[in-house]
């Protein structure tokens, strides 16, 4: 996988910029909202290289109507108490837990990773509604490293405008409030030649 790095990112050491006022919140409908902090993780190209090599990536297959198909991305999951594959991810999870403590009321616990190898890899429209998020407000925080890809959001059931964020090179997005129940999100396929991207998703206990 060939990653074309960011010239700005290449001069930075691996670390985290402040959150605070740099986080931009967009209110959505029905109690949902999205926060974006561009370039939160510095030195993200180095983090991408480490994760692409060190994470035990695996593919999955899922039933689609009358046949079983490959999931169009590679996956890894780090449960509570499992050391994350890069120290900056441990620091990121702690920083997010502190920043959102008053709203979330609990720390982020788990980390799921997805590797999108090229434009053919994607994730279909969905909400993270396995577990408590089916009935409760919660948060999912995602750091993107590697080539920027579009994250789309739309109201569940239609009837509203699609929201688009292009994320990569250390950008942070946090979906909060009722977002997982009342909105859906997706990473669509693209015919354009694009390099690989890794997303790191932090969730509280009991949310998938």
C-alpha cells in the first residue's frame, strides 16, 4: 500500500494538539451532533506506517442476501485492558475521556481499527447500534490517518441533507448525542485513485 504523505504532517513529531476551542461542533437534528478537530494527531503518517505493519489485520465475511461476501476493508479490535498498538492512541483515548467527561459521563474503553486499502474499500450506511447505543445517547470518536476519505452522514429514514466531512492525516471526528440512533454514516467507494486510510474508533463500554 502506497501512502502519499502530507508535507505539513511530515515535519511534526507524533503527538496530540489541544482540543478545547479548536473543536468545531455542528448540531444535527433530533439531538445528534458532530465535532471535528482537524489535524489533532500530529506525525500521523508515521502512525499510519506503524499501524499498517504492527496491527494484526484480518478480513471478515458476512451474509448478504443469499450469499456470503467479503467485508470491503480489514479490521482489528482492542477490547478493554488490551494495550493499543501505538502509545499515542493510549494518550488519545485518555485525552478524549477527559475532554468529554462532563457530557459522556464515562471514559472511552475500546478501540476498533479499519484499514481501507484503496477506493474499493468502504463501509455502507449504518449506525453503531449494537449494545447500549440502540437506546441511549453515546459518543464514538474517530481518528483518521492516511489518505483523506469522505465520511457522509444522513438522517435515518431520509428527509434531510447529507453532511460530508473529508478526514485524514490526523483529523478527529466525534459523533455524539443521538447520532448513532437517529443518523447513519458511511465511507463510500470511489472510482478515483486514492491511497490507504486507517480509522481508529474509540467507544465507551457496551457500544459497538
